[in-house]
C-alpha cells in the first residue's frame, strides 16, 4: 500500500502539472531553460527511440553528468547493442554534453516530476535500466519506473544530512522510494548510512567523480595559445566564482616577474561582469570568447568559454582551484571543485580552505604532496612563488598529484560488474 504522503505528493503534482509549461517558459525567459528544447522537460521526446535495449543515465547538473562519461564509454565499448540515453537538468550541462558525449549517445532534458510527464517520458523511451547519480529522489519518476519493471540504480550519490532529515519526517515514504532501487552505491560512508536509515540496502561505495581520463583539448588551439603566451609562467585559476577572481588577481600582483594568469570562471556567462570589474581596476585583458589572444601587454586572459578546461590546464605551470575561497571572502560556501582534473595532467595545484565537496580527494592529494591548501587568496603568493621559481619542484609536485589521481581512479570496474547484471543479456531481443 502506498504511504499517504506519497499519495498526496502524486495528487499535488498532478494538480500542478498544467502550470508546468508556464513555469518552464518563465525559466526559459531568464535563461534557466533551453527555449528550443523546453518541451523535453514535459516528456515530449526530441529524438526517436532506436530499437533494442536502452540504458538511461541521469545527472542533474554539470558535475554529475560529466561524472557519467566514463560509464557511458564503458557501456559503448562493452555493450554496443545498448542505446545510451543521458538526461540532465541544466542548460550548461546540455551544452557541455553536446561536445563530450560519443556519437550515437542521445541527450535529453530530464522530465519534471509530474505523473503525466513521467508517463509520457517512459512511454517513449522504455528504458531497461535507469542509473541516477544525484541525491534528489523524485517519487513519481522512480515509482512509475519501478511499476514498469525498469531496473533502477542509485550510484555515486551524495545525500546531505538536510535531505536525510526531510525524508526522516516520512519514514514509510522514504523506505518505499529507496527500496525501489535494485542497486544502491553512494559515494561515501556518510551518505551510505543516511540511505540505510531511510531503508535502502547499500551494495557498496563508488564515486564516479574519481573515475575518468584527463580532460580533452584541441591541439591546434593549444599550439596557438602556447605561442601567444610565450615563455611566461602560466597560472590557471580554474572554476572560479563571484568575488574570487578579483581577490586572486590582486593577491597575485605580489608575485615577481611577468606571469600569465588565465581566469576560467565556473560560469562563463559571468564573463562580461568579470571583465568590466577588472578593467575598472586598470588591468589589461584578452577575452577568449571574442577570439582574442594574450600578448606582451596582456595582464590577464579571461577564458570565458565552455568545455575548454583541458586546454587551459595543459598550459598551466600551476593551478589555483576556484570555488574554495568563498568563506574566506565572507560568502556562502561553494564546496570546491574537482582537484583531480589538474592532478590527472600532473599539474601542481593550490586550493582554498573550502573543499567540502571533495574532502576525501583533497585529503588524499594533500597527503601525497600533490595539492597545497591555503587559508585565503592573500596566502597564494607564498605557495605559488616558490613553485614558479623552481620548475623542477613544480614538476615533482605535479607527478605526485598524478600518481594519487591514478590511485583514486577506481570503482568503475566494480560498478560495471553490478550494473551489467541489470542489463538484458546481449542476445536478448527487445520485448
């Protein structure tokens, strides 16, 4: 019997469902939805479903969807008979996936959690396996997929204490939703314990964000940009957030010599605001999105484009991890970004004190001597200066980071062994 809170949720979402088109159109007007593909959020497919088995992989935003790429590659290599559908919920993730997904993999925007929308989505795609890599548990979607005998997996999930406490108010509903999964493999022990308290059977731990290859890059673009930079040491401030750019730039003014600082904001649409602020402070910039190249008179290179982090990291002599200085600047914490990205390229890196989203990885890299932690942007020159002055020391630190990243790149084989058992046999024909 379905618990009363889930029945009420289903009724409420059914009553609100007619408002979904208006709400989505309003979000599209603010740039939060893709106006051309907004109907996909309403369960209207933007592509045909190929015949044969289909695996559906879902992540809500950039980090989650990018973490799916190694699993997508494994599926394509081992089970080419299986169509892979990837869904995400943000415009930025869709843009990045358009460049990063292999040919033949279908991307769609995830449906909103209305009963009619969910039914339309599942009627069209008829997945054999659905893999979710987020902590947001959508009852209509999960329970309807379960009713249709779709194999369900929750993997690499990070469940916060706040989310667990909200579900704890409805224990029977939490148990019904979590028990819908055939496989549950969260990314850390704390999330596992919270999911078990909700009623899930946890089958092990896996963190897909630890798996993967070095970020791709355009070789021709690398050659052009490397020639433009010349022999100046390159510092890349990667995935920065509001207020971090100005603080990092001002701090690095204390470094001796002529360095090239590449600012790569986490959200490139902030580029015009960053440029305006830095020009007001008297800095000379070249802007990537306008096709400009740095030259001898350029103080900063604003890398305000999507999906080119692999290019900028390869140019770096040292990397500063953004999203890690917010508390030091009096702002709400961001939690940091993936320090394995520079580590996989053997780049020495420095992070601020806020790396809560990557605590275990940060600890491992620091322990290995491949990552340094500072309290505030003003402390950066004391760490970066010696690394820039001693290329051999920087190279050794980068190599330690690379070895630590290689050790962290586990779990995909274990996950694949569990997921592959949930797929139809290779010789099975579509029902």
